[in-house]
C-alpha cells in the first residue's frame, strides 16, 4: 500500500481485495490470512487493515466470524470506486493508480452535450505499480468551469461524485487496437504492440453525454475484462 496514493490506505486495501474477488483470485468462502499476518504482508498497521476489512464487510463482500476469521463473500460491489475500471493484470486484479500528466481546457470534441469547451485530462495508469495504460479523457466544462490537477483523485469517477456532484450512470466501451500516440512516447517502455484501445462514452445522472475517453493499454501485460452476472 502507498501513503502517496490520494486514496486513504484502508480504502486502497478494500479496493485491492474487491478487484481480487472480482478477478476470481479470492473465492467464495475462502478464509483470509490472520489479520496480523495480512497487515505485515501489506506493510500496514492492524488497525488500518481492520478498517479496510470493515469497509469490505459493509459492501457485503466479507463475513467476519468472531474467533474464526474473515471469509470472502463473492458478489457485485456496485459502490466500488473502480466499478467502471475494466483493466486488470494478466494474472487478474491489480490496484489502479494514476499519474496526471496534463490538464487543459480546449474546444470540446464533437458529440458533447454543450458543444462548448471541455477539459482534456491525460494520465498514466499503473496497476500495482506497473505502467499499464495511458488515458486521454475529455470532460464537458458544463460540469465545472475549471479543474486543478492537484484535486484529481486516483478515480476520476470518485472525484466527479464527491467534488462535482456528478454520477456516471452508464458507459459504452468499444475495443480495438492501435499505435501509441505521440504524446505517450516513453511512458510504457515495455509495452507490447499493437496496443489495445478502449473508446468510451459516458452519461451522467441527467442522461447527458458529458465524458469521452480513449485508453491505450499494454496488451502484453494487461487485459480488458467485463464480467456478466
């Protein structure tokens, strides 16, 4: 776990376990290691670990049996911070982090609700510390007149919700392949070619298409995963 991550460490623990459950790396009924051993493996205090496990319990994905241990309960976690994040390491899971590369306010691309200006956000995404993808995200400026890179959290959707009062209600992804854009040169030095490309259009709680994005991911180390339940 990383103290430099913009999310609290206990939330990092909870989200890491959610992604491992969804990837099938932790199975229904599986008993987690003893809390002291688990805290030592993650490099955190037992108190911080227990706070993360409490968050997982509140989401209905963990059963804590007094005197016995902590047991996985599989199922959807609709309130997961990364509920819309579909990239995983080839082996499954991986805790997402993001480095903001630039933020600029420019004329909006075609197809936005307002047709005015939009904020272009470029980021490097990592999974458990490994460079995995680069993103170019356009957010319609009707949502906020300005964005400060320092305010952007690891999960933009969490930032939208907590700071802008904006909920992404649905999204459409189209998957393909393509070359790395010029601005991404050197950001994923070990990336396999061709890169996977995800084009996404997202709608808010008012059914406005307020965000579009393109993600280029390292197809040698990362997979796009969408699970149907």
